[in-house]
């Protein structure tokens, strides 16, 4: 699960930011993110060190939560359209924007399958949030979960066989995992506090997530079966929306510890926490290009 534009409730209201380049960061890779420019949320991409920012969406309504396809050629994202959010896909340069969903309820939080053939997302088209999957062209939209509680923020395991997600079906938000067809759901966190926003490690052995069990949002890591839950961050300000570097050596996350939301990175043991952006306002939802 990448760094999602999500709030304490559902969505965070964002403001624009100006980034200074951190010369200590590597110059490889590209990061997609969302930020407010010109009065609404837009999807941008930039190099890892903050250079070469490019507006990819350039629409009049909000665009957020980008997710790179496995081959890096396309980006899926959620966009406000006609009063609710829908799933779109575009080329990596922002061209050929295509709408994939068209429902009265929100369709949100898209993520490509590891083989690039499908996209998992959550939808409120049936009255509450449930996990859905569709082909990468928007066809064959299929509901995977069916529970009175809210199921949201799905993320594929690297082998494509399982999906982790957030649900409140036990009375509070927990991280669950299920088979890719929606069967065999299992609660991994089973904590009285909020646990949510899971993201698989590239090798599939661990899951990073956000927990409020210590009073505010902090980044935790656990084994893929829920064992060895370990706190990685410890700051009075919220840390949230973690995602992994492509080689699994680092975790990228958002934090407001500097007084506004910036994007940070750290080693997988929580050491060497550092800013990747240095801004006067907010940035959210980074996703690292394959």
C-alpha cells in the first residue's frame, strides 16, 4: 500500500508546497505523488531527489493516490468526477487519460496486480466500502468482499495470491489478509486501536502498516502472518501512509513532524529517518516507479 491521501477520517485536505533538493538522496527512480497546485489536487511526478517535477493530470477536479503499473508505463489513480471518485489510468507522461469506472458510489485506492493485468480497488457502489477487482482496461469488475463493515485500502501480495486490506468488521480498524478471490479472510493485527493502511514488502515476507495503539499514528512492521509486530517510528506527530522502496531496503512514509506533511524514508528497522522533501506546505501519496 503506498502513501495514500487519507486523513484521520477518509481524505486529507491538501495544500501546495515548494520543494528544495536534498543532495544527499540518490538520483535514481521516479516518484508520483499528489499535491494542490492551482486550487485543486493534481498528480505530479518527480525524481527521487526532488528535481524535475511534472504535472501529469492537469484537470479541473481533484486527482489523488497514484499507483504505477508494474512495468512503469502507466499510472492508475482516483479522480473526483461528478461528485464522487472514479478510477482512471494514464500513460506515465500523463497522456491518454482513460476512465475505468463509472458508478454513483466512490471508487478509490487503485493498485495494479503484480502481473499488470488487473487493478484492485474499493468501492461504495453497494452502499458501503467493499473490495473489488477489474481488468486493467476496466472490464469484468468483480466484488471480492461482502460484509456490513467497511473494507478498504487493498494491496496485492507480490506473488498476486493474496490481498491485504483495512476493515472495521471487528469493531475497530484492523489489517486483514485474504486470498485473491476474496476467500479466507484473516485478522492480522487484532488490536483494540486503529491499525490500517498495509503495504507488502517486495519479497512478500513482511507488511508495514499504520497503528494508533500508542496514541497517535506510527509506522509498524510485522511478518506476513501477523507475527513480530514492531514499532518503527516514535514521534509526537502522526506518521502514516507507508510504502516500500523497490529493493525492499527502505520504507517511505508521510509525517507532519516538521509542522506540515513531508515525505520521509527510513531503513526497514526504523533507523536513518530522513526527509525526501523539504517543503513549506504539504505532499502526499508517493509511489515509487518500478
